[in-house]
C-alpha cells in the first residue's frame, strides 16, 4: 500500500483530518470494532491532540472520524503505521465504498 502523504497547506499549527465511512450491509459491528481499535491506539500516539469516532445521528451505518495532530510528522507517522495500513488493506471487507477524507485548516 502506498504511504499516505499530506498535500495540505495550513495556517494553523495543528493538522486535522476528518473521514466519513459507511458500513457494508450486515458489517456494522465489524466496522465499529475496527474504528474503536483505531481510536484507542491513535489517541495514545505522540502528537495526537484529539481522536474521535462518532455515529451519524440519522444513519447508524455512517461514522465520522475526527483527528487532530500537533504536527504534520505526527499525523503522517500515524497514517503510515502498520496497524493503520492493515486497516486500509482490509477495509473493503466492512466498508461500503471508501472513507471520504477531508483535510481541515483553521478558519
């Protein structure tokens, strides 16, 4: 799998990534477990300021990831860690489509 790199220009001192994911039919619980594991490990990594996983209030199959990091290096290290690469390598087993990521700059 290709390494994740950031193509983002930011005026803030933090790097924020938001992702939206939809569970495949009958695979919701698998996705919940995978996202919880990502959050637990990611939140403990150096440079992680916030790592939240939320369920859409109107569609229980949709989840939102919100990650804020104190440096580009910390975020890139997370995205290129073995456990994140493993998640992405198997994501088609439990995701409908792919995760729609957005990079946020401070407004």
